[in-house]
C-alpha cells in the first residue's frame, strides 16, 4: 500500500489481488499428510523479497504451509508489520493469507485428530493448525507438516511481535517517510472557521501557539478554555460554544457531565442558525434530581432565537435505550429531564452499547466463515463445492444461514444508527431546531450519530477533503478511544489486544467438519481479560453506515466504495499514526504526527497517481445533483451486507460481482475521457485553423485594399500623364513614350529659334505597369541637353522665350496658370535641366485649363 524500500522496484498493497494458484490434489485436509517437500527447498532469500515495505523485516518463515481456506501451498512469513503468505507456484502474495499484525484479533494453535476408517488412524499424528482471526471479517487457518516445529516458530514470532507499548508498532519503526503529516490542529481550526463563516482567516501553528484563535461570529465563538486539556482531557484544544457563555461558566458546567465532556457545537446550519451539539450524559444520580444551573444555561445557549424572535426548540437525543440510561443512574449518570431544560424534548434512540456491537460483529464473522466459499475449515462451506452464490448479500438462497445472520443483529444495528442520524438531520433542517446528542461517555454512539448527521446535512463532508475533516473533527479530535476499541497499546503502555483462548463454535456448523469438532489440544496467545472488553468495531460500523448511504445516493459522494475499503484497511493495519492513542492530548504527548506517516497523505498520493480515473473516485458523482441535505426515506434505510468489505473474504465472487458494473462503467468512463480529450484536441486544432484562416482572410482583405488603392492611383496617374502630355504638347513639344520605358520629347526649332533639342527620360516599369525611377536615392530624373548650356543668359534661352511668347497658361495680366511647374522663373528646375517629376503629382493646375474637348 505504500512506497517500498529504495532498493526495491515495486510495491505491494495490503489488498493486492495476487494469483491464488491451487496446488494439485489438495481437495481435503488429507492433503497435509501428502504434502512432501524437502526441507529448505523453498527457502526465500531476504534479498529477493522486493514486496517488503520500508523498514519491514522478516522475523520467521515456515515452508510447506497450506492455506486451508483456498488449498494453496506456500511459504508463511512473519514480519514486523504483517503475516505474509507466498504461493510456492507463482511466488506471489496470496491476499487471503496476508494480514497486518494489528488487524489480527486472535490467533490460536490447534491440533485436530482427523476421522478416518483406517484402523491405523490412531497412530496418525493430529494435524498441526494455526488459526488467525482478523478484525476485517476473515478467519484463516494454516496447516503445517508434522514433526517440523514450523508452527511453533510462527506462533512464537507472532507472540514476539505483539506490541507491549505504543512505540513497538510498525508505524513508529517506519517513520513518516514521504507521507508526512501536517498539524491536525491547524486543520481543525480551519474547519471551525468554515463552520462559523469566517472566510478571511487561515489557521497556522503560530496562531495556535499564541492562542489567538478565539474568533467568533454573531452567535458562536471558538473558546480556548481547553487549550491545555485541563478542563476535559478527551476534548480538543479548541471548542465552539455559545457566544453568550463565558469560559468560567463552561468550566462550571463541565463538572456536571460524565468525564467532563460538556455540551459543545459540532456543526452549524448556515441557513437556519440551528446547531448540532454533543456531550456525555449528565450526572443526575440515582434519584434523577441533580441539577446544574451552569449546565442548563449552556444548553439553553445552544437554542438561540429564530428570525421571528421566537425561542428555538431543542431536542436532547439520548442514543441509549431508556432502561440503560436509568441503570446508569445507579452509577451517578442518567439522562436529562425536559422540565429542567427550557423548551426541550428528550428522545431515546435505543442503540446498543459497544459490547453488543462486538458480539454482533463476532457472530456475523463466524456466520460468513461457516457459509462462505473460503471457509476456514475447508469442508463445511455450502459454497465450497459448487453451491449457489450469495444473493446480493441477503442470503436468500440459504435458509439455514438466514436465521444465523438475523441472530447476529449486525444489519439491525446499522439500520438503527442510520435511522437515528436521518432523524437528527431532519430536525435540524426541516424544523430549524437544535439537537444535543449524547450517550454514556459521548465518544462511541454519539460520534456515530453526529458524524452521520453531518454527512447528511453538509455536502462538503461528502468530498475527499470534507470526509477527512469530518473524521478528524468528530472522531479524532473529540476523543473516540481508538486504542481501546482497536485493541492497541495506549500511552500508559498496556497492551490491549484481545487474544482469546478458543473460537466459539458457529451456529449451524456442519457436524462432520474437523474444525467444528473438539480439538485434541489448543493453545492461544496470552489473554488480557482486563482490557479486552474495551474492544469494539464502532468505527468500522460507522464506515459501513457510510457505505449504505453511498449505495442509496451514488451521485452524492465524491469517493467510491473502494476508497472506503482501502481507508478501513489502512485504519485497521495501524500502519500510520492518525488513529493511534485515545485522544488528541495523547497523540500530542507521543508526538505521533511527527514520528509516524499520515494515512490521508498516502491515500491522496494513490489518487494523484491516476487522477480522476483512479478507483477511489466515484464515477457517478454530481455535486450539483445533491448540493444540499439528503434525507433518506424510511424504506431506504434497509441495509444490506457491504459486499466489497463484508463479503470479500468469505465470498470473493460476490464482492467482485458487486464491482463488475462499476468496473465496466469505469472502463466506459476512461474511453469517454479519451474521446473527450480527442474531441478537445480536435476543437483546439479547429480553433487554431480558424484563427489562421481569419488571419489569412484579413491579409487578403488588406491586399485587396492595397490593390484597389494602387489601381486608383494608377488611374489617377494615367489621367495626370495625359494632362501633362497635353501641357507639354501645348508648349510646341512632341512627347513620346517608347516600349522600353524611355520618354522622348522634342522642341520645334521654329519656336525656339535654335537647333532642335532632344531630351530623354529613362524610366522602367514594374510588374503592375506603374513607372518607377531607376535611381532609388533621388526620385528626380535627369534630362540631357544637346547644346546651349548657358543658364544665365535669358535672351539666349529658347525655352524661356517660348514660355513667355507661346505658353497658353499665361493670363493677359501675366499671371501663370501653372505656377508649380516653375517653367517661367529663372533658376527653375526646367532651366537647370533637372525635372522633378514628383512635383508633377502636386501640380495645382487651374481647373479652367482642363476643358472638355
């Protein structure tokens, strides 16, 4: 499930789906007697164990071991983190026989005498078996060859790895690795800021160290009364309380509640102003008449007022059965009286305690092992040899197991918790009432109800980030005793692992089953009876409830059922430090978040490896479809066995069938994603082509405009050339344009009184036919004169005399009609025999000159 050691090239998940190849001829328990293997022939070198995790070391190995559940032969190894079973044929990990040590609830050595018609059966040694019972619904049995003492080696290794103190756990040996953990206190404060609508603040370590987090809104404030855990050791360092209640009044009210767990706010309704609060039972005593003014004031502060200034109603939910609440009065506890709390109503939910949940879980596990396909005894299973499969988790095809499953009561307990959470959510949202929830200590049934109600009310908690915030707030911060409930060592150093002597017989067991007979001998790990009674699968049951809601509302959750399974596997394995110890105070004392890795970082890293296509993402998630509270109807609160978790070991085909549709949909989703990406790429290319075409069209329009302008200019130039030609001819000159582009004109001698003068104008034509000058530096064109270079003698200049005598552009009073030509002025361009043809474009000829012919 995590990164392997640097020297290795691949990692192995706790839930690896490895090949479980069957050993030939291993159909019954007699196979153990015929498993002939040479000692050491299947020895596995430590250097080749590339599936080991960081700081995971092999402690003991057993060879020629048979996994009775699946008839697989292989090598059984004990590491400092898990029990690993490798197939002899494929050398792959077999998931059914691989279980983390912290997930093991019990393990026993059993010697069973096999029944046989052979008269020599009395001389046959009993079968050497090792039974391992897990907290994840599996019971597995390993068979060892006789006279090898390998079972003793494995058993002693399991005993030696049993953690005596908290620091013996693998989580501390592995360290944070790359799955480092940020401060959970910072995340808790950020969640408080979100609940109070304080959007402009972000929590930080400096804010916590300086205790400057006591912010508030109009109704509620964040109190630092428990910043040193002096008021309530099992509560978090920061608490949301009514703004009208002072810290002194909070301290006074805490003494009236069990374990000082006074009423605090868990969730605020953003629209109605109602709150969901939690606490422990009041200490009213056996006569039920003890009162506390501070407690009553604090509870009254949870109500507030409605928009019409009327008093808000308060529901006080006692999760216990009424008789249990009355019985607790004999020990100083009890329940509230509605007469002592203004405008309140006390409601009992009747949810059983942790002991009933533990017994129910045990009966369910044994029922599944008895009737599942991978039964631990290898013979009694109805499904082992071609029986029908489970019908959607309701066992409708097996009448003998229906009563057994009903006797377990597991589904009934799940239904009660779901119904209670739905009732609380409806009161908050529909009636705009506030709700105070408690049980005995306020950390088991209370955590289940409050967190489920939050999940129903707030869509944020149905996302990955919100689910993490919900678990850290209502389970970790508010002191659910995870070490006690999971059977792990606490800070005091006592090991709480509940190892029992023998497994209780299952109801409806096959009478001929070897495992159902009395064993010849049995030996178990050391029992801790004084602490084993605290073990209970409360948190596992809550995750089961979440899976039921996910089944009912597949569009409302961002995460999938696979995510919940992986989350539970990480939780039960104790590979990370998030769920160690019993409270926030203990985790801080042990420096857990700096010494151990983070479960949330590991799961986030898994999702980041594949993005939205990862199996943790729910394909059907639509945040707009359920962007508010969800209220499951009573008919929908009929839970079924969670196939992906409850049935994955006893009946793996059923668990796989439950995920086949999702797998097909995921494949379709991947194909759709690929098509969508191809479509987006094609759209981007089409847009780029469209932009290029638009650019080319713009350039074409520009070229057309330039061409139109050039044509107009050419036409204009042609008209001006005609006019110039007429003007030159009017001077008595002959004007001619040759094909080569040379311009030739003559001045008649009879007008000039001298020899003929010829001037040549060299020009060239461009591709458009327009005339361009050869000299790029000077646009003027030189005109060569054959004779008479004297410019100073006006009398001898025939051009000036011709201009004065014959020019039709001169008026009677001597004014020139064509002044810009400069032909009649001394030292002009014509006189200097240099004609600036650019000046012709600027000639301002009098319009009277151009007369219609």
